[in-house]
C-alpha cells in the first residue's frame, strides 16, 4: 500500500522515492544512478574501500556516522550497486 515515485533525468531513472502506507511521509529513497554521490564523492559503480568507520555484513554496508544510509555492494568487486536513504 505504499507509493513509489520515480525521479528521472530524461528517460533514465536516477532514484525511487518510497512513501509510508499513508502516502504522506517518505520512508526511503533508493539512489539508482551514478549521477548522485555521497559526501565522500562515492556513487553507484564506485569502489567502497574498507575503513574503520564502515560496518559491513555480506552485501550491505553503513558508515558509523551515517546509520540511515545503506550501501548495497557487489561483494566480489566491492563496488556500490545501490544507495538507500532511510528513516528520514
């Protein structure tokens, strides 16, 4: 029962915005384009190097100082496949 909005640039989807069941609040934003970067200038397709501030389990990583941002990575190449902002 949630609503999903797509943000596009031309024909390319750059993000999906997901609402809560009421449709009044944003619950998550899924970044799907390399055009949008984080504060470390990392985006889709970029490597996510291991650091002391990065917590990873299997194919998901989070920086300690940014717990609301989830990075889905390719576990073999350690490149970012998707960035999700949650608990907005």
